[in-house]
């Protein structure tokens, strides 16, 4: 067995699960499911990343309730019928050396949307003509995500309890499917994030008001999932570390949330940002890495860095600096499903070919040797 020397390609053990390396494929919606069921597209889409050398591969946002989907094409785990198609994908990932992750989600007031190639806004008459009918949506208050979007129904305490229970039930189904890690989606303007942000949550009861009140719903979800999820398997929480809007959720708030998540038993905070259309984010390579570093340092919890991470040297530097424990790529993986394998060769030289499938490495390693002659 080849021993890698880089930090990026060193293994990481989270509870009883050991990742072969620290590269992660971020959840990326494909909007290609029917009735929430995974199909051949999802198998090929996610399976290519295992063959490409990644350590952990996450599904897209996977709805815990049908009304929690972003679009009609989202994956789901709201019924037992969804388990077997996910298990099929998990088995392929495992066969090719990767661990599997499922991101559990409820879209809240960003639900009932168009598939992005149809406009990426609230469902309208053209969508209805295609057979995509809108459904009632929920949020912390009866305030739409954006002007012209559907107006949500403010969640009652009973409604909140039902959603918390649905997250727990979906986690149990993920375990039944053989999944290695689950992530609670608490970012990007979706339901849990909309409760966290003072921009979206103006409730006057115990689920609103001060920071503790606004964190209550997200923490109840995390606590319920941790209780339903096996003790030996890691739990991630994806956070928008700041809103990018005046008066919105801040990095200070994220540190406070991370401390509470750690106490519950969350293992990794996945440090993203934004989620509102008015957000102002300073897009540049690695722009969110300092947020992951601060959450890690001040909350004492492991973090996952995201945000315009595009090459091996950049990813290695993030880990060497101590800013994060895992590095996740999304669009870069779409562009090159073998990003991890290429990064291994870039950092490790010929030893990096050991991460590639033998069916590919046999050809490519020899071609690389020939190219060096010229």
C-alpha cells in the first residue's frame, strides 16, 4: 500500500469512520430525481467521484419531507421507498474506496422553486404547464424569501416538532442505506438558516428574538439527528458562516452556534456563507477559509473548508495552516471528476497514481512517463 506524505491525502478518522483522504465532494443539486428517488443519473454522477479518488462523497440536499424539496427534481429520504436507491449508490462508492455522505435538508421558504435551467425562481404558469405544480411552503414567519416568491406559512410549534422528527427519521433511513456520514443543511437561506438569521426570523416566541431563540430550531434538529444517528458515525452541520447582509447572521454568531453544536455531538462544521439574493460576498479563491479557521480555533471543533478551492497546492496549504480538517470542492469536481486523483499526482508524484482506478492508472502512468522523456 502506498503511503502518502501530503496532508491532503492523509487519512482522517471521525468516530468509527476512516476517510482515505481529506478531499470531499460538496452536495450539489442535480434536480433529476422523480418522486425523490435516486436513479441512474445519481449513480453515475456520484460514482464518478469515488473512481476519481475523493475520500467522502455527499449527495445533494436530500429532502426529509416532500414539501421540503427545493424543486420537483430533488432527492428525498422521507419514506422507506427511498432507501434502496440510495443503498445502490453507497455500495458503489464503497466498492471504489470512498465513504458516502447524505445531506439532510428542508428548503423552507425556498421550496417549490423552478429547476434552475427554467429560471431558478418561484414556480409559475410555464412550470405548471410542464406538470410542476407549486405546493404550500413554510418558514419562520409569513415573509417570502424574495419579492414575487411564494409566501410561506409561519410554522407552529407542532409543525416544528414534525420537521425535527422528519430529520431524525431520514437519518435512520440513511443508516439503513449504509451511509457513513450525514450532514444537517443549516445554510443558504433554507429552513434552518432562515430561523438562524435575524433578517428572516422575526418571531416573538422562543424560536425567535435573541441568538439563543433563533438557534433553537437548528439545535433541536441537530440533537434529534445525533440521537437517531449511530454513535460511531460522524455528523456534519453545514452553516452559512455569515449572511453578507447588514444586520444579518454573523461570523460571531457562527462561532456561538458551533460551540453548541459541538456540545450536542456534531463532529464537523461545514463553513459556507450566504443564501439571500441580496447577499454581498467577496468571491475570490479561498474566500471562506478564514471563516473555517476561526470557527475551528474559537469553537474547538473540526471544520470543512469550501469556496473557490481549485487546485492541489491551495488545498494542501489550507490543511497545513490548520484552517480546516477537510477540504470540499463542488463545481471543480463537476469540471473534473478526477480532481482528487490529479491532486494526488501533483502532490505525491508517481505515488499518486495509486489513488486512481487500475483501469485508468495503467494507461495514464505510462503516458506520464513517456511525456517526461520529451
